[in-house]
C-alpha cells in the first residue's frame, strides 16, 4: 500500500471507494451491524464474505501495524475508509473486545511472540475475546479482586469468580486480572490470557431487561493459563489494566470501537413516522430543533474523541480524558435512543408480534440495553470521581474527614 498523504489522499479515497464497491455485498447495504446486537446468530454467506474481505484487507483495524495483518494506514487514511464505508451504507464487521480493548493493549505491552499469536486472528475477526475484570466484591474498587492464580511451574492454576463478563458465552479467549500476591493490593495483580474452551471454566448468562444478555457470571476451578500468556511482568498487571480501561472507555463511546452501525438516521426515521411539512422539513418543529442539537453535539463529540485519541498516542501512560469522553458520549447515545422511541410513538413500544417491524422491536431493545452504557466500563459516578481528582485536582473529601 502506498503512503498516501496531502493531495494524494484523494487518490487513496478513490482506491478505497472502488475496493468497497467491489467487495461489500449489496444485500447488506444500510443494514445494522450484527456485532452490536445482544444476541449472536449464524452469519449469512454475505456477512461472512464481508468479514473475510475486510479481515484480509486489514481495514477492520486500519491503523494497526501491517506486520500483524492490520491496515497500516495513517489516521487520515483511516478516516477516509470510514467515510467511504458510511457512503456505501456499509458497516465494519471486525470488532468486539479484541479490537476495542485487548488488541491495542497487547500491541503496547505484549511480547513479539504474543503479538504474532493473538493479533492476526483479531484482525481477521476469527477469535472472540472476553474481559475477566469485575468480581462480586470488586466492582468500582477493582483492585480488591480475589481471583487467584497459583504458580504451578509451567502454568498458572486459576480459581475464583468474575461477573458482568460480557460475551463470555461466545468467547474463545479471556484476558483476565488475577491475584498473584496476596500481601499487596495493586502490586499483587497480574494480567493473564487463557482459552475459555477448557473444563475449568463455567459461564452462566445473566438475564437482563432487554431480553437476551451479553453479561455473564464466570467461574474458574483449577483453570489453566500458560506461562507464555502472562502479559507484562508478574504482579505488574494493574498498569496494563489501567491502559486497557482507557481503550474500553474510548470504545464504548464509539471513538475507538470501529463499529459503524449502518441503519437509518434519526432524521430519516422522523420524516417517516412524524411526517414533513410543506417545505419538506420534519413536521414537529420542537423535535426538529432537538434532533439538530443532538446531531451537532454528537459531531462535536466525535471530533473531540478523535483528537483525544491522537493525543493519547503520545502519552507515556493512560489519559484521564477518556473519563470525560465516556460520560459525554454515553449520555448522547442514551439521548438518541430516547428520541428514537419518541419518534416511533406507540410503534416504538412493542416487544413482540406481527404489528411491529424488526426495526421497531430492535429500537425498544436498544433503548433498554442503552441504559447499561452509563454503568459498565466504569459508572458515571466513577468517571466523575476520576475527573475531579486526576484532572481538576480536587481533594478527596472522604480522606479529609
């Protein structure tokens, strides 16, 4: 791939447009990204072909190094790819936790052997990952985790429990925080990888109000993690976890997840359900004003998120700015879900039945599931505490009493 820059960016745009037109199945145009749905279904032939094409091209993770199968593109070129996907009504089929959180972290902290083993399957969308962080007694205070990993010579033996393990029932591998030293808190935590397809792993999905659930309880009984799959130094997992959480918060707000949703805009929905006036505008003037305000705020957020991501690449450690972005972005997402149901009216209140379209039923479930966005990845309250302490420098009142 040539290194397009400056005036050559338009040449790259033409190349990207031609490739997408040649490879994106017409049957998928404007369809929602199946990766952002709660349930997992067997992909269609066209969905599988699109995943393979994007995986082989490396454009599912366009800025990742080409040495590991990534696109090797500059940020400007990656934006062009996303713009052309949007233009074609296409979604990015490569995503999940491997892309959003684990992959970027491994690229920074992993050994060369670990990168060669784990990054290419993520790039091609062949392996699903889950995150073993939170525990019943270690949520907001994650460093209190008690899942233990005992050194058994050539491997670690893992016993304990994790909760809210998103996608564990579908995952092939887990990146997990474990306690390897009980005499210390933060300095006694290690970051290990292991396969979910082993006898010592039990997964129990947790039912949610939205219907099917991506969240699970996960139990480990003498599970095995190979020594080669220890990421970073022994007892050095807390630093890696903080970096990974930065990627997670960026991804949850759409800045780093690479999950173009496809589907219709709120404006198109409003014109269909609410109607238009004699000038072709959305008939409800108040709704029209709120839709414009949300679109402006969302665009401003996206631009700020991109800038924050670029600045973060030069930082030696995790940036607390992701806490601001996570709170702002998730609130905007929830607002969009609320307006979707408002636009659909009584058609946006259905749970099942032939009186509702698949899009209408999906809107209800999306609205309900969207409530979780301000909780997982660190709740709004946790993010506000991070902002107050690490960015604004405010005192910890609980310690001053």
